C-alpha cells in the first residue's frame, strides 16, 4: 500500500514536472510567437528556424504568424506603391493647378487683348447667328460704313449688301460652304449709310466661343482703293501695250497711207474714241485735207463734209499748244468751223486736236472726238501716238524721196546695160512687170512684191561687166564664153551689195539662174535652197527671153513659150510658178 502510494506520488510528481516543464516550454514558445507577432511590421522575412517549435500547436501558430506577416508586408508594399503614385499625382495636380491658374490669367489677358483687337481692328468684324442676323458689330463698321451698332444689329447681313447684289446673296448656301470647308471668301459691294458703296473682301468662318455652334463670323476689309489701284494699273498696262503695238506697226510701215490708217484705227479701236481724223495740208490752197478717218462718229459720211475745208488758221493755235488742245462742242465749232454756222454739226462731249510735226514749214493735224470725258492718261497715249506718227511720216517721206533717187539711179544703170544691146531694150522692165504679176497672183505681201519688182529690173545688171564681144555675139557661145556669161549674177551682187538693198533683192538677182533641179548656176542650188523669189524671176526672165527677138533667132510665139515652160516644169522651173505664169498668159 505504501509502495503504491509512493508510486502514485512519484507518478504525480513526474506528471507535475512534465506539466510544469511543458508549461514552461509552452510559455517560452508563446513568448517567441509574441516576439514574431511584434516583428510583423519589420521588413525581415522569418527564417524556418524561427518558426520551428517543440509543440505542434505553437509551430502552427508561428507559421500562421509568418503567413500573416508575409501578407501584411505585401499589402504594405502595395499601399506604399499606391501612396507614391498618389503623392506623384498630387504633385502633378498641384503643378497643373498652378499652370491652370497661370493659363487662366493669360487667358483673361488674351481675352482682353482679343476683345481690344476686335474693337480696334481696322477691318469690320460681324457675328451672324444661324439665320444670318447680325448679332455683333465692331467699331470699324461705323468708321467704314457709317453704321452704328444699333443701326445694324438685329438686321440680316443682306441689309449691308449694295443694290441688287443683296438679292443674289444666299446665306444658307454660305452657311453650308463654311460648315463644309471651314471658311468662305468672296468679294461683295457693301453700302454705306448715306447710300454710296465700297468694294469689300469678306471672309466668313465659324464664330469661336459663340453660344450657338452655327454662328458665323464675318471679317470685312475695304478694298475699294486697292481695286482702284489695281484697275488703274491694268489700264496703264493696256495703254502701254497700245503704245508698244502701235510703235511696232509704225516701225514696219513705210507707206504713208498705212501710217495714217494705223494711227486713226488705233485711237478708235484700241483707245475707244468715237472718232479720229488725220488731216494733211493740201498742196494747193489754204485748207487741210482728210487723209484718214475712223470711228462710229463718222458712220454717216456727210459728217465728213463739214470737215473738208479746215482752214490753216487753226494751225497757230495748235502750234502754240504743243501738247494739243481740248475743246468742248461750242469751242470746236467756233475754231474749226467759223464760217459754217448754218450747219448742224453732230453733238459730242469733247474733242482733242494736236499738231503733228513733219519737219519743214508744213504740219499735219490729228483730231479725236469722244462722247465721254477725256482722261489725262488717254491724252498721254495720244501724245505718244502723235510723236510716233510724226517720226514714221518723216521716215516714210525720206524713204519716198530716197526711193525716187534710187529708182532714177536704177533706171540709169539699166539704160546703160540695155544701150549696149538693142535687142534687150525693155527686157528688164518687162521681166519686172511679169514678176509683179506672178507674185501678186501668189498672194505675196506688198513689200515682197516691191522687192521682186526691183530685183526684176536689176536681174541683169551684172552684164555690164561682160565683154561686148561675148554679149553681142550673133552665133552660139563657146564653153569659155558661156563661163564668162555665167559670172554676171556674181557681178550683179558686187555692184548692188554696197547700195544697201534688202536680202530678198540681192538673193533674187544672185540666184535667178539657179534651177529647180539643182543644175543651174552659179552655185547649183535646188528648190528650197534657192528661195521662191529667184525662181519667180527665173520663170519671168525665161518667158520674156523666149518671146523676144535675139540676133541669132526670131522670137517664139506665146504658145510655144508656154509649152517650153510646161515641158521644163519640175526640172528647170518651179512647178507652182509655172502654173501661175501659164494661167496669167492664157487669161490675156
């Protein structure tokens, strides 16, 4: 019994010891777990050795604590990252707020400046609502159109458009165009308050910041002066073109008739005067003669009868006024028609007369008539035309006199050549006449025909350098003698070149013995290389030679000569020229 009691006591002591020991271990390990719990807020990871415990329950508690610690650290990390992002965004928001405050201040300043600009801009600024009603107008509207704001605000835009143009303005179409393209520019005549008009350039665009998204802003610029300057520049350029064109025509006009006609036609057809007359002094008497006239004013030709006897008495007046004189209707009739008061001269607004100096004691008169006011700029053109005409007339007169002297010289040279051979008297003149007929039939211009006439007269001038023994020989020429004859075109060129004749004349004389097929002399030229003028003379020369008497043969009949031309058509002679020559001869 005692042993049992002792065993029980011993067992109880051991049990108590074990319990106490376990309790101490449990307390120890729970303290470690508490320490782990305290270390949850640290960034250190728990080691496995820290989590191990002798008691399973504390080991589980430790692992649970470690898991919670890891999860908390992750959450803290996420929270920290989000906190950084929030801080960054807060910083950005603060910066944006500062910038917004700055921008708002700038916007207020800009708005004030824009408002000031709109108010003070020299162009008109209007705002139109979606129906085209004016809702705003700046100060320039008063300065340019004399309308105050209350005069036009509330009225449609058409109210400002001048005259019938208002009915043509379609605001709905304009609105669609602005909506589609972003803007629309056009030129419109606008009316001033007192009723006059201005030329304007208008730019329509969407009105920014308007309560209505369909509002339109119109910026209007007065371009009246700009357009006037532009039109003036165009008019001046046109006048310069008239002067240049006239000068070129005068430079190529050598006939007085052409000069006078070009002068009056330019004044009426180009400058728009209603009438123009060119007067020249009569060779006998004290009156001027109408040399040329142009214009609708003279459609009824009996008007010219009134101006047939303009007395020389008007000349001193025009001579004193070197820039010409402008007359109204009464002044003109009293000056130019003092003795014809019974005549009813057709009415006009203004007339202008200017003396045209042609040198010497005589002068000519240019007169223009118009139903409009005469512009100063138009008078400048008339002055220029008068001056150019004066130079052209002097040149033509000098050329005519030179031509007369030249013709006399030519006649003397030809007489000297033909005096050596009675059989060739009149040959050169006949060739010249035939040449003119052919050239005229072929439609050549007058100047070329005149050159051909001169070339026809001179074509044999080189024979003056050929020996009489050869030139007047009765029988056939030897080869050597023919070679001497073949030199006469070159001799002609040497004689004529220093005189200053045209290239047409010189080539026609030098090449008139060349052949269409290239077998002629002295150069062996063919067709186009020869030129048309020498080949015309060649046909005329051959025909006259065949139909003229020579010391070694009788003349051929006209029909035989025509047949000879036809037989040599396309070989010796140009085919077209032969055809024209045959037609001329058969029509006679």
